[in-house]
C-alpha cells in the first residue's frame, strides 16, 4: 500500500524519485508549478519536452495523460508531466483529474520510481476548488494499485495543506 504524506512548501525543493508537474498541453513550460519546475530544473527539462513534441506528442499532451522527462537540476530523477482539466461548473471533469493521478502513478511504476511528489493538480489557474481537488487526488491515489512506496502531496499554502489533511484523515 502506498503511504501518503503531506508537506507544506515548494515542490521544486523535494528530494524524491519523481516530481509531478501540473503541465499545460504544450509541454513547453508556463506559469505556476509548471513554470517553477522549468525554472529550477533548468534547460534539460525543456529540451526533453521539445523532443517529445517533435516525436510522439506533436499536438501536445492530452488532458489526463502523463509523460516523463529528465528532472534536470531538480533533486529527482524524473519529472512526470500531466495535464489537468480546467474546472467547469457545467461539466463534471473529475474523471480527467483522477486520470492525471492514475496516469502519473502508472508512469512512475514504469520508471521504477518509489517516491513521487504531487502538487494539487488543476487547483491553481485551472480553477478547481481546492477541497474537491484534494478529495479526487487522495481518493485516486488510495484506489490506484502502484509499486510507488510514498506519494507526497506538496502543498504551496496553508489552505491547500488543510484541504488535503482533511482528506488524508
């Protein structure tokens, strides 16, 4: 069974096998967690992303999917990029959010990663309500069979930390 831990802080400072990036579909960097990972990880991550775009992901990475690159200068072996859904009041997209966590864990297993750090996918500029994002994230990690020994949710602020803590119990 995968252990779940919570950390309040900056995901780019974590020492883990894999850091999950809440990427945009272009895989070419952006704001929020995505921008922070690219800035701190250095140009090797972007170079790997460009290679992916030139080969298998010419149109970008689909929402709910995940793919790995080097971690560059981060204290990790890999970055697993996943594209979260934009929140909608009129359409239930929670299956896509859950898919981000399932697919990231699948990629982590393929890589042999034992420790994985996740941000609160889609809970930033994509507008997902934090409490619901935490519910989907924790439930999905608990319900997904994986060889990963530890999933570490790294939450940027106290509000996010409290929302995840309420779900972990």
